């Protein structure tokens, strides 16, 4: 069986949109869909309720995933769909059930079984630490409009293969143009020394580096109309601006150093402020 698309749901409007996005993605990629809902384990519920409360939570969880599964089967009948209710902490349940996944899809915020599914907690934690791409679907977005761009943010001086591979493939499958963006800023040292943007402009060299990074993927995906863009702007602004009309925004996560999270300041800002779904792509596994 091919790697599934995994989506977390709690029955809220935000997570319903994430389920719809994930189902459309599963249909587009011809992959199975796994819908996951987490409920507190008995050890947690014992702190504030009797054992029968845990049973009611489990039944409510099954109702949530059953409703989501029925909606998917009605709208995307060709997608192989399974549902899972897990007694576990939300992030642990998502991590465990996405270990064999192609990607994990989450809404920006949630309630109920995903009570902590707000940016800064579960969604942010999974985007920081997941070993598979994590797509965070903004409310009101469930796939974007046909023909709109896929936007990818890269730093050509670092490893870009995983981000560009995901972005080119996403653009090819959607018949969308790909905009590859690198943003740079002048250092405070240069500014304090009186240099202007024209004096310090690394644009020509950076444009060559962006083109070189894209070249192998462009050969693999000749049907994708890809354009590189180097801008003098804060990276978060440079990426969230085009996200207003994009179908998908793709950024990378940093390689983890010891116990620190892999989502850098740019990824953190983009996930918070982008106006379209954001895919956070982890670096290649070193194992």
C-alpha cells in the first residue's frame, strides 16, 4: 500500500477544511487517506471524571471520524479512506499515525479531541518535529483555485532539494506555475557603515544560485512553468505576500540540532501569517 495522507480532525470547522484538503490531496496523488482523532486516555480522564466519561468521549470521537469519513466517501468515492480513534496525547497520536505517511495535514486550530490544536501548540509542534511534510490548512482554504501558483521559499546557500522536490511535484500535479522565492536583507553592520542596497546587492549571484538549485527539478518536471525570484525583503513578508493568491506555500524545516525544534523563525512566521495552506518539508533523513 502506498504511503497515506494522514489528517487530524476534531469535528470543528477548521479541521473539516483540513479533512477536505487532505481528501482532495489524496485523490490528486492517488493515495489512501487516514483520518485520526485523539481522545484523552483513561489515566487522564480519571483526574476529572468517572470511567463512563471516557467511554462517552470515545463514542463522541468515533462520531467525529465517522462523519468525516462519510463526507469524504460521498465527495471523493475513489479515495480509500480509513478512520482511527486513539486514546493518547494529541501530538503523540499524530506522530505515531503519521510515521508511515506521505504527509500529515492539520487545521490551524481546533477543539475537543484536539483542544490544544492552536498555532504555538500541536500544529506548530508537529510542523517543527515531524519526519514527514506537514500541511497546515488555513480556515477558508481547502485547495485554492485552479491555475493559481505554488510558491516555494528557499535559501540557495543551504540544502534545498527536499523543498524543491515537493514544490515541483505539487505544481506539476496541480497544473500550476511555481514561483521560487529567496529573500535577503542587509546586515545591520552594512547599514551602520552607510552602505545602500545597491552597494551590497548580491542579487545577480543569488539569482544564479536559485536557477542552479531549480535546474535538476526543472529537467525532471519540464511541464512546470517555474520562475525564480530574489527580493530585498524580510523573508516572512516576501512569502506571505504571494500567499494571498497561491494554492500552496512550501517552506523547509531546519535540521534538528540536539533537542531544538526544526522550524526556524521564517517558517514560524509563515505558518502564522500565510493566507493559503502551508507545507513544511523536513530535511532528508540522515538515518
